[in-house]
C-alpha cells in the first residue's frame, strides 16, 4: 500500500501551533510593559522598602536563646581569666659594656700590694713583736690580716657607690676627718706615741684621722675645682675659698705634729688645682711662695728656731742639709743610714724572706716607715723594682681612669688618688734611699697600720666606682 501524499496547497498538520504560541508570548510581553508603564517610580520605591523590611535582621551577636548554657567549670574559668592581670613581657637587661683594662689592672695591683703587705709586715715585725708584745711573734701578723680584710670590704663598698653620691660622700668624709683631727688634738681621747699625738683612741681601737683627711681632701678639692675652675680665670676668690678648705685639715695636722702628712695635704691641694686648669700665672706665685717658705724653714731649722716644729724634726732637716753638728747628724740620720745599709746588703736578689739583719733592732721602725729597707735587704733589687712597678701601675691606672671620665669631678678625683699614691711612695723611697730628710712618711698599703691601709683602699675603691660607672653607661 502506497503512502498517502499531500498536495502542496494543503497545510501540514501542526504548522499553525508554534505561530500561535509566539503571538501569545508577544501579547503577554506587551501587557507587562503596559503594566510597568502604568506604575510610577514612587510606587516601585515603596514596594522595595517593604520587601527589605520583611527580611530577617542581621545579628552579629547571637541571642540568649541561641547560646548554649555554660557549665560551672567554664564559668569559673572565664571569671578567673577576666580577673587575672595581663602577663608582662620579661624585661631584657641592657648588656653592660666590659670594664676597661685599667679597671681590672687597678684592682689587681691594689690586691697584690695588699697581699704582699701580710708577709712583709710579718717578716719585718717579728723582732719588735717578741720584744714589746710578750714574746708573741704573730702580734702584728694577725692585726695586719684583719686590717687587710676590713680594707677589702671598704674598697668593695666604695666601688659600689653611685656617681651621683660621690660628691656628698666626699664632703661627709671631710667633716668626719676634721672632727677627728680636732678630737685628736683637743680632747682627752687623743693618744700619744713617742713625741707625737696623732691617734684617737676609742676603746681598744686607735684611729689616725690624718690618713682619712688625705682622701677627704682629694674629694672636696675635686668637687670645688670642678665647679670653680672657670671662675678662677677672672677672680682670686676661688683661691681664697680653696685655701680655707685645704687649710683647716692642714693646720690641724701640722699641730699634731705630723710633718709628712702636712706636706702631702699641701701637694694634693695644689695638684688638683693644677689638674683642674686654674690659671697658670697663679701657679708661678704659688710655687715662688712655697720655695721661699721651704728655704726659710731650712734656715730656721739649722738655727733651731723654727716655730711649730719639734726639736727632733728640726735636727733631721738640718742634718740632711748639712747644718747640724756631727753628733746631731749621727743621731738624726741614724734611720736613714741604716736603711741605706740594709738596701746595700740585699744586693740584687736579697738575703731571703725573714733573713733580714737590720730589722733586729738596727732600724727603729722596720715594719712602718722603713719597711722598704727590709724589702731591699730580703728581696734585693728585684723585689724593690717589683714594688716600684706595682706602685707605678696603680698611679697609671688611676690617671687612665680619670682621663676616660666624662665629668670633671670624676677626672680630678682619680687624678688626686693617683697623685696621693705617687707622692707617698716617692717620699718614702726617697727617705730610705737618702734623697730626702726623714719625715715619717709611710709607704702606701705595705706599711703596717690599719688607718693607712684602709684609707688607701678606700681611695682605690672610689676610683673603681668611677670606672664601674663608665662601664655601665656605655
């Protein structure tokens, strides 16, 4: 059976269906456009606002009904965290700069001298201890050990002083020293030994305030001239005030009488003024006045009419400058001659520790003023040069510390302590070697005596305080 065919003129079935749907869609679009055209802009805006208000509100914090209840442990932990203080970050300590070599050099040199003083004093004092202290050869040994330990504590305590307290500490020492000198001379507590009244006795303790006056004068002169050096360029008033400050302990020391300490105090006062930069033209007048005073003293001592000095002091000065009779010269120069012979006997290497011959009654003060002669006899030239090196190191390190100081007071304080050690060491060695007349000047640290040892270590401690402050500030 053949398939049925349609003619071209007859329409195909379903051909009108798509066209009808297209027309219906076009009618709907035109109707929507008409509806939109009928709505004004105000109505559209109101409809949009209404739709936005019907939305659920946005919440950043959940409501109470949405939060699960905490347990008691959680609540307690929360309250503990709220009450706890915020933890602080640990502080980092600033790294301190290492101390300069002069700091440790000064400390080591001072400790070596202190350690050497113990066997040296013991060796030089055994004969005197056996004779004067009930046959106890260790009498001076144990006392020197005690003085050294106390001096070490004093040095450490002084080295821990803050730089801002050094000025006030110096003036406090000055007041104590002046009060002690007054009490030594004008109170019943003053103790006499030999022909001098230099000690203050408080129970079993004897104190020599002339040694403290040296350190105190260094401190107050350093404070004064660090402030007044500029004013001294235009006026003489600073010199007058400095003369009053230095003159009080100087006169009180001279009245004891203690000639060597008086000379040291005078040198300290002039030296610190020189270091401070006072006008050089004024020093010409000062040095000329001192030269005239020294010449007058020698002339009056030769005639035995020097006021304020004991007869034995005048004889020693006259004997040294060739103005005494032969008998007086032998008596006055006895210590000096015996010291020279002891050094010559020691030679290069010495006779050995404890084998000194001149300490057995030939030297009147082998463990104090003439201990350098015992060193020369027992340790020879090697020992004496070694001691000189140690003193030179102390002086050098003091001046180096002062040179590196940032304030004028610190620099003058260090220079003053270095001057004190240098002048006293040179004076003692000059007496023993015959270059200077006998004045009773001790050798710093090595000479037996609590006041001298502790005050010398106090001065070292003040210099170490300056050096330590420099290390912490860098």
